[in-house]
């Protein structure tokens, strides 16, 4: 889908990602056409950009199917928000509610495993921890399923992912959302949250299933395979297998999310960071398996390739680096009389030169005089 600045939105465009408020409710649900009022609201609350299915308001293209149902995601965010607030206020965690959320997420992931992870959602900064915990649980459940874990292990992994940031509930939003560099004291507080989360989980003891494993997930989700993580600088097999999975899901969702101190990275930039820039941080086999099932170039992404400009028409499991594209303009940006459909699996990832988004995307479409999404429905 096409990610464009909010100031370039027009009434009638269809959003391809949901936008959640601080209680977990939706400002906008993916697939919903924008109105002038919605656009003004997005500007008012400070959302810089959103993904739409087409820049042509009259072209009502449906967004890709999600790996979980919208109702599952919204309900999970609301319940996580309520549960974390209870922990902050009383120290009590509604374990039954958390297990119920975990069960619903896992059921959706199992039933909808044919869907690639296509896009993340958008959340306001003060609800980031809650929606992030839900996304990490969804991505962890997906990766655990790919590892052929037992139903019992999947349930434990998903619950542990939901609780992985429990140690953040007492950290001030002024620190979590700080746009400038953290000082030593603030950085120390952030680095303590894995152990604080593990402590809270251990204190619940018999209320939780396998509390030692759940505590290990919380304690170790910022550890790196090469020992350069925190808080204990664990290496390799000293890190619990579930924590290795949650670590991947945690970083992926953080990088693809809008934060006060950074813009949301596209899945392709996130892939490059996690695979090439952060070498040594993750289990390489798990990371490869993860990105085999996450759309690095989601359907609707505009690419410049060695053959010209094209739009991604299909992305398949195991071949996410080399999607199918429809080439509609030559390398100089001149429209072709007859668009050419190419499966880049036969060409390799080096055939992709760059991804076009944001202001550059809008400028390109304006110069072209054609919305490339028209090629998504033509064979």
C-alpha cells in the first residue's frame, strides 16, 4: 500500500492500516474511506503519514487481510491497557483476562496463517506500550507456529510476549517518549525494565502458568546473541528460546512504528536494519524464518527496479525479498504502452534499486499523471 503524508490525503481515500487511540479504540479502521473530518482529526492529533490503498479517491481498493481479525486486535489492546493500569494502581494482574487475550490471538494466528504480515498499525504515543505488547504477541505467535511448537508452548510464548514489557508500567511517559537523548539516569531506568518485569511476574507465582519461563521472556527480550544486549549480556543458548523470538518481534514492531523520537521505518528498511546493520543481535535462523513470512515489500509498494518503475502486485511466503511487480514506466519514468509483469524471484533482490514513498511518491505520481495502483487489478 502507499504511505503518504497526511497533508496529501483526500476524502475518499481508503486507509490500509488502523489507527488506535489511547484506550485501544479505533480512530480509523483499515478499509475505511477517509472523510474531510477524519483528515482534520489526523492533523490535529499529529499523525504525520498513513498508508492508503490508492491515491485516487474513486478507486476503492481493499487493504490486504491481516493475520488477526480487527476485533481481536482492538479487544486485546483494550484489555492489555486495563490490565496494565490495574497492575500500576494495585499491583494485581487479571491473569484470566490475559490468558483470554492470548488464546484469542493464538486462535486467529492459527486459523489465518495463510496471511502474510503486511502492515503494522498506528498508535498514539501514550498508548504505545499496550498496542506494542499486542503486536509483539501476534508476531511471536506467528513465529512460534512456524517453529512447529506445541499448542502448550505457543500459548506460553504468546502470553509471555503480552507481558514482556510489564516492567515499563512505572516508567514516566516523559522518559518513554523523550525526543532528545536520554541522560544516564533515564537510560538506567529504561535498562532496568526487563528485570522489573521479571520481578513482577515471579511475585505472581502460582497465579501464572510456568512463571519462571514467563519471567525469562521479560528479563531476556533485550539480550543479544552476541552478548551486547542488556541487562545481563547473555549470549547464544543462554537466552531462552522464547525470548529469542520475542526479541525479534519486539524490534520489528518498534522499528515499523511511529515514535516521538523517530519516524516509522518501512518493512524493507526494517529488514535491512535487522538483517544487515544489527548483525549478531538475533538468532539468524529465526530471523530468516520471520522475514520469510513478513511482507518486506507489501502489495502496493512502489519500486524502482533495474527494469523500470513498478508496483508490487503479489508477495509470497518464502520469497518476500523478491515480489511480483507490474512494470509500468521505464527507468526514466516514462510510461510504457504495455505494462510488463515480472516475478522478481527469477531476478533476485538486486533487481530492486529503491522504494518510493512519502513526498517523493506523491511527486512521482503527479509527474506521471497516473495512479500506479490501477495496475493491481489488471491482469
